[in-house]
C-alpha cells in the first residue's frame, strides 16, 4: 500500500505494560501507525495518555464507544483501519463486538474474552462481519517456533508421540495483588480475569503453542490446579495430562508461584524420527535430536531453516530476535492480510492466530477447571 495502516487502541494508557508492547510491536515493520485511542476507563486519563503518545487531542477519546462512532464518521482516508484491544479480559468482548459490527477489523489480546459464551458469540460476530480478527498469541511469531512447526508438518520428526510444555513464573509467589500492583490485582479477580487465573494468563499460551507447532488438537485433559496465594479463588498453579487427537500423550505444567522463575515457557515434541526443544527465555535456539544423526541447533537466519522460518527473520544470523520481534510478526502477518484485502488480493492461509484459536483457548480453560473440580477426571475439550 502507499500508506501505513491506521490503528486505534482500546486500553494501554499510561503505565500499561501490554499496551506499550503492542504499540512497539505494531511499529517494528513500518506498516502500521497509531492514530487514535480510548486508552483508559477514565476519560481524563485516556486523553492525557493519548496526548503523551503524540496524538491529536481530537482523536483521544473518553470511551471506546465514542471512538468507534466518531472514527466511523470520519472520511475513509482518515479513519482508523482496525482496533487493537489491550485491556483486561472482561473488556475484550464489548469493544471487539462493537468494532466488528461497525466495519472495523480487530486485533485482540488473549485470552479472547471473559467467558466461553462470549468467545462463541464473538466468533459468530466475526463470521457475520466479514472482518479480520487476530489474537496475539505472540510466541507463535518467533522464527524458531515457525521452524519447529514446519519440521513437524513436513514429517521430519515422524509420528508425534509425546509432548511436554511448561509455562513457569514466580511473580505471584507473594500477595502482590494486595499492594498497588494493578497487573496482579486484575489477574486474580474472577470478575476481570474469568474462571481461569494462571490458566488464562499463561496456560493458554502453552495450549496454543502445542496445537500450533504440532498441528494437532488436544482432545482431553486431566487437570490438578492449585490456589496457593492467600485468599485466591483462581488458580495460580497447575499440572495437566493431555491426550492428543492422534493418540499422542503429553503434559502441561503452569505456575505463577514457582519462586525464582521469570518467564519460562518451553516445549518439547517427540516423534518417531526425532524431537525438538524450544524455550522462550532462549528464543534464538531450536534444538533437534535425531534417531540416526547428531543433534542439530537451529538459529534465526542460520543454516538449514525452512522458508516459513526465514520469512520472519529480520536481521542477520547471530543478532538476537525475541519477544518484541515475535509479537511484531503477528501484527505484520495481520497487516499483510489486511493490505491484500484492501488491494483486492487474496492470501491463502494467513499465518496468525484467529478467533478460532481464541475459542480453543477458552474451551481449554473451561475443560481444565471442570476437570479440577472432579478430582482431575479426564474431560473433553
């Protein structure tokens, strides 16, 4: 296109971690610019935040409803092209639904909604609107994750037999939510987080990574969840057995009270010919082990990469690419798809998470909670 795509934002005001991440990620490839926003539930803070970001005050809105209505009234060559929603979970569904119904595409943080009912309703809205919906399961944007997925898809690992995934953090080891820490407070509050605590915040990343890399669905889950923090009603820890649709077995371990852990997301996939291992804290290395060959280590833009991985490498080999670059890949692929539509072109199988992944994530949360209530009984997803 001869111009950048114009982004509006809901949430992400002053002091927001994830809002700043979205803005940086959206800007990395030079395809998107922020033009407006409703950055806070408080109108004054929203306008102040927008001005601090260098926006025209007339496009800093007090509410997302005001933003959508007024942006829609602007000339087509001025108004936003899509909305990025970076709020706590309970405020995903209302702006997403309103934006889609008013002709705007949507990028939304995960988990997709507060409840499964909302997720399924939003899936219907997306289908009826004909608009694009991207979900920011950002780890799927990493080049080494793309390499892992391509290796599985091409049969290099053989038949998948076993999967181990983990997402371990320790930041909620103390009662952080009882201080002024807003990020902790909403995550342990079922009214804002939903029925899953760590399940929704980090468990869905592990679930999505498993299904993305292997191309297989998790069919059943047996979950044993923990609520270790004083007074917490939502899970802050969990161990799960999983059964995949092809008969493979696996485990998922999640925690936000694993003292000393930072952001330890990792996955191992074992097949009949080989296995792969990847960790988010060392995102530039994918290790493969083979039945009849030496161990292989793949790196961004290094030797032996498939085209799917090379397509998202941005800099020469040996230069680290990590969290922001992976996040940016979601925005880049979404932007490429949206640009193609605007230019009357077609992209087959665009590579970014969609509303379908969001519904899968909510079903995973609900199945895990149900299993835990029934003494870790096997529960279908």
